[in-house]
C-alpha cells in the first residue's frame, strides 16, 4: 500500500475546512431529466460529484411530486462539484449546451412542462463564462439558443431515490406481472425511449460529448 509522505500528510491535516472547500467549485444547470444530466457529467474528468435536485422555484425543500406537478416554479437541476485545476466552469458549460436541445423552450425531448426546461443558474463569478458558452453554442449551432443564464438560486437536493439512478442496482417493478429490473436498466430504457440521444446527435453531430 502506498503511503503519503509525513510532511505532505501534515500539510493536508493542517488545511482548514475553508481552505479544503476552496479546492472545489460548483455550477448548477437544468437540462431536462436530472438523471440524465447527472449520468453525463459524472463521466467528465475533473468532476467530483453531480447531485440531482431542484433550483429556481418559490418553495423551500420541495418534493419531486411538488416540482413535477408544476406548482413550485422549480427546474429539475443538477449541482456539479468539480476540481478547477482539472476542468474549468467554462468547459463544463460548453459540454452542457452540447448535451441538451437548447432551442426548445418548453421542456426536453419527451419530458414537457416547466420543470423540464433548460437553464443555467450562475453566480456573479460564473455568469460571464456561462454567457460566453451560450453565445458559442448559438454560433456553432446556427440556431437561436433559448436556454437562459439566470442568477444564482438555492439548490435543493432530491431525495435518495433519485440520486445515482443511472447506476443503481435497486430493482423496480416495470410490469403488472411482477417483472423487476435494476434502476440502471430502467434508466437506459427511459433514456432511449425519450429520444434524448437521438435529438442531441441530430443537433450537434460529432460535437455531442456524451452520445456514442
């Protein structure tokens, strides 16, 4: 087993919580189904974690049912924590635009309604990077990009059932006759059936980062 040299270990131990926190940054994006956005961005080198949740609405700590019911004003969103020494916010925003249909104002793919709209929630430090990524996406696509760059907003993580859905081995009933499949399999069926990858490939072609 490799060991951290004593001096290095001492330096790590002496870092304050604030100093350790500064080693990571976060962005919050809404790209339709949060399972899909989470699955995509956890593949990116430098991303530490992607958490599914909600942003941009009026209700504190909303439930999934409240948000998808359309009464809270929230978007399904994902908070992405990353190491800025390995990947920059601007790079993540560029990837985000090329993983969605930013020309659709009413939802994403088969998911329609306010909670499935796209957006970026950027604080003052990241807003310029987000706007630059939006302009680049519009130029590359040659179509009007309607995804707004909004101000920073509180982010509320979804309940545990909705986290890491794409890789969960928890089994779900998918029929009235007792057929059970893992969440990960149900996720693959949903993503294919919803047409997400088909539409992203249609829009972005070889520039789509998460489509095989």
